[in-house]
C-alpha cells in the first residue's frame, strides 16, 4: 500500500485526526452535493480529471492481480465513497490504495467549506504548497466564500487565481470585492458553469465582459443588485455564452430591452430568468423571451411596471408553453383579465402564479385560473381588490391541490370564501392580511371546526403558516382553536389585532420586530414563529384564556364602527395602510 498524506484531507480537522495545520476543516456537514443527488445538467467534470492523471503506478502495483472493485471507473468509486457520513471513514478509505486515495482527495477537495477564517487560511496554505503530493488548486470545483462575506476582499481571492477548474463560484454579499478580484478568478477559467455575485454593488460591465470572453460554458449567472451593469456587457455575454440556462438580473436597474432580446435570440436553452425591478423592460422583451424560449420553466417579472397585456396577447395563439411552471407578475399593474386568460391558455401547467398588486384583474381572471386544475399549487392574489367570494369558491372546486393562497388586502373576501378554502386538503399556508370582513367563523373553519359545532372536523389540520394581521374582528377564542387544532403550525402573524398586541403576557412570545420599524410599528407588531407558537399554545391552555375580555366593559365587544375604525386609523398613522404593500410586508415573513 502506497504512502498517503492525511493532511490532504480537508474534511477532517484537528479534533478528528492527526492532520497538519494545512487541513482546511470538515466539509461533510455541508448540504448534499447536487452532482451526486440529482441529474446534473452542468455536466460536472467531477472525477474526470485530477492529479492522478499525472501519476504513473510503480511496477509492483501494476503487476499484482486487481480486485473487481479496482475496475470501477473513478466517477463511480467517488459516488460510492461519498455515501460515507464520517470524515474519519473517508480518511480510512484514502489509505486503501493509490486509486482510492486519489478519489477520496478529489471528493474532499472539490467543495471546501469555509466556516471560519482559519479554515480559509488552511486551504490557501495547501494550495500554495509547492511540495504537496496533490495539486489542490486543480481539485477545487466549487468555491463558496459567502460564509465569510464580511472578511473577503480582492486580496483574499488572489491565492485562488490558479484554481482554473472552478465550475461554481459563489461570492454572495462579499461587498468589498471589485472587478479586479473577480476578473482574476474568471480569467482563463473555461470550466466555469455558474457565478453568483449577488449584492456586489461595485461590480461593473468589466466583470460581465470578462465572463463573456473567458467562460463560454457558463450556464448560470446571478448578478442581483449589481446596479452598475448595463446592456453593453450583457449583450456581449449573450453573444458568447450561448449555453446560459439561468439568469438573475434582479434590480439591475440599467437593463433594457436591448440585452433581454439578445438573450432571447442567442440563448435558446434558457430555463429561468428573473427580471425583478428591471423597470425599463417592456412588452418587446417579454414577447421575445416567450417566442425564443418555449422550454422556459420560470419567468419572474415582478415590478416591471411597463408591461401591458400586449406582452402576452402578441404571442401566436397556437403556441403552448408546457414547461412553464412559475410566473411572477407582481405589481405589473397594467395587466388585465385579457392577459391572464391568454397566459392560462398558453401555459396550462403552471404551478405557481403570482398576480399580487395586479389591481386591474377581477373574478374573470380567477375563473380563467380555475382551468389550471390540479396543476396549481401556489396562487398569490394579494391586493387584487376586485376579487370576490364567488370566484374563490369556484377556484376551490377546480384546483384542489392548492398549498398556498395569498389574499392579503382583498377586502371583499368574507367568511363564506374562507370556509371553502379551508376544505383544500393540501393547504399549508394562507395569507389573509387585512381581510377585515372575516371573523372567528373563518378561523374555526381553518381549524377544522364547522360553524355551530365545537368538535373538530378533521379538515384543515396541515396548516403550517397563517397570516392574519389586521383582521380586526378575530378574537382570542378563535386563535386558541386554531392553535389547538393545527399541530403543524409554525408561524402565526397577528399584527394589529388588539386581543394580542395590547397584552404584555402574550407578546412575550412574539419574535422581535424588524430593526427598521419605528416605534408605532413596533407597538402593533405581533408575529409568532417557531417555539413562540408552541409557547403561546401552551400558555393559552393554562387558564389564561378568559382574561381576554378584561379589556372590555361587561357586555362590550368589538363592533364594526368602534374599535375596528381605531385599528384602521392606527394602521394609517404607522404607514401600514392599504397602499403600502401587500401580504405580510410589515411582518417580514412572506419569504
């Protein structure tokens, strides 16, 4: 058995073995590698090339009989070894033979985990060690420095410029990085498949142009919030990176139709594109993307306010987009029922449809959506104030696999609609923020209790997240029933409901209000999540329930014109009125 160097194992730290200081630390507690658990459309070169190609086995090894397992190709051997859960087990495999050693080292080094600065230093030292048995720089295929984002700068990246086989590079929120640092990493790296530089505000066209000229195999790019990037470099990227499949340009506010139409023409394999807040995008871009990308799975156009019905009505009537699963049209306020009807006709297998803040749509759109049937899983209709109970009842009949529905700010929704929604067998999450007509009858229905009955009906016990902020007619009794009959509940938003935010003994279980909230917003904030839900349930079941009514005089309860108007006034005074967002914007829990 040939000698192997345990210090080459980046997944075993000093507490697990006698590794040297060059050991970068354990990686096996990271998420399962996508290349090993899914069909990998990136065609990763995992196991295909490494330092073992440069080694020649000695005659004594070549002459001895080979065991059957030694005939396995490296890729299959790596896959088998990857099923080991303990770094120490992989270290033992590393000592079996030269072939096993090479495979183990490649497995352990293809994606080093950087949870501390010390681990980063260990990796850098190993890469720069000219006497190392393996060429570690060639083994790193996935480099993610986002865990140390506050400490990463251009100098930090310099030791990695010799890692020319990186396939996936993640530098999310490393805000100190500039064009210089990233260009050094991508220059000469023709293996790069995916780059995520979300939140790097200093990045300009220089970085995108470097990608275009050096990374012809690029399939995924996320430059969210890189506001200095313009059409000039994006057009070049489209012309040189024809294999692009996933593109996120969120809040790249200088992007126009010119670059999007270039992607539509030059990148026929596009599967997902996100153009949120690209406010210069018009109908031409959307039509071009749909015409050039019949295989699109995900199209996000949130806050692209220039989009009109024509973006979809101009599509040929015979075209179908059977691959489209996710369509986000949040705040595309010019869209009407005509666009929704054409969308449903052309994309009959949509699973997630987001129409929040599309204020012009009516029940006619909802009736069109019913044609999606069992395909529909998530539907977002927040702030679509023209929608009524009648359309929602038909939606429940036709689309019985809905898991999440958001009706925030839909003031025409009443108990009658919620009682029908409660019958959805797969419902996990419901948003009813500012649906001020609903009462405890709705809450009891969600809890599986029929109107006029005290017993549970076993209908909606799978609810996990319920958003009820500013539903001012809900009482503590209804919430207690919901808590006791929905054991899977992990999130409950009750901001602005007097029965809760006025009671110090209940808000002790709330999570902290967001730091950006002012004092008035903090006063009415009331969101329970995680353990807070369990603690609230336990507390209400310990004889604290009856104290709900201490805030009223005997016989006095919340009425339509009294305290409800007071709460609405409080919403306006805190900036939380109907014009300031939908859903739980104030609760910061709609992710």
